[in-house]
C-alpha cells in the first residue's frame, strides 16, 4: 500500500473489464460468443506456464476466432460488443473527475474494439490496450499488436504519465483483478472496484463500493480539488 497523503492526483488510469463494463474479460466474452472457450483455456494455461509469450497468446486466441468464424470482421466484433453495457455510474464518475480538472485514461488488457468504444462514449481522450489486426476488407487477421501486455500495466501507466507530463505522485489506478496489480503498485493511489482477487484488496489503498465512491475518494487526493477547496 502507498501513503495517500503524498498523492495529488491529476490523472486516473482505469481498467475496463470488470470496472467500467460488467464483463470480467472481453477476450473471454468473445470466446464464449464464438464457441472457442476450450481453445481459450489452453492458451491461457500456456501463457501462465511461461510456454508462450503475450504476442503468441494473442495470435492463438485470434486464430481460434478466425477458424471458428471464417471471415469474421471488425464490424462483427463491434456488433457483439454492442451488447456489453457501460456501467451507469461510470458516466457520472468520469464527469465528476473532469469537472475537477482531473484527466481520465483507460489502461486495459481487453480487446481494443471494446476499449475504443468505451473511450468514445465516455469522452476519454487517452486509452491503451492490445490492438487487433484486420485486412483491408476489415476481416480479422490472427495476431495483433500488444501495445499493452495485460500483466504489465505498470509500463503503460508510466508511459502515459510521461506523455502527459505527470509525475507518478499525480496518478491513481482503478482496477479489480490480478492483471492490475503492477499498475496499482506503480501509481501513487490504488483503488479497487468490484475486486475478485484478495491480492487486489490487500494492495489497494481503498476498496470502493462503486465507481462514484472511487471518484470521490480520488477527489480527496486531487491537487485541483484541494486548491479549489
């Protein structure tokens, strides 16, 4: 855990899956929808055992989708993800932070098709996630670009903070799972929302009951909020 008293938050990095949307994994959601959960379980085990790297994991997962649904397109994925709602409290939480002068960003290991839609609907300018590949006709191509590796969100948070000119004392991270632990440790303030891993609860400076609760906690450690108060 950190010393929240040292933090003056100006940037909040949110995980997406399980935090801003109700599904725990956008990758798992697609595997369920196209009928490739068995392949997903095998690929996950191979990665966790260190037998494949992150790009290979992306390749095998996306290959499974292409083989299950030949010719699957970005539009098809957008249609599938259109059924995933954004948690209602996310809109108000982001609005409250924006009104206080605090920047929000998405740092997600989820599928970029969903992450980009969430960013667009919430009016969030900055987001990073693994990126799928498509051919000129919009058809999914196995592989992709691991701009963010799900278990290395610390790198993404550091890179984003530097890009925007913030120190890590000015960064909060909101997450829910094992994959968020490194990002939570790197940030000055770590908040858990809907956690489903005891390690996340132990690492968090605060366990919020929802995103609004998380937003108000962050405001207590915001430079702009303190200054206006």
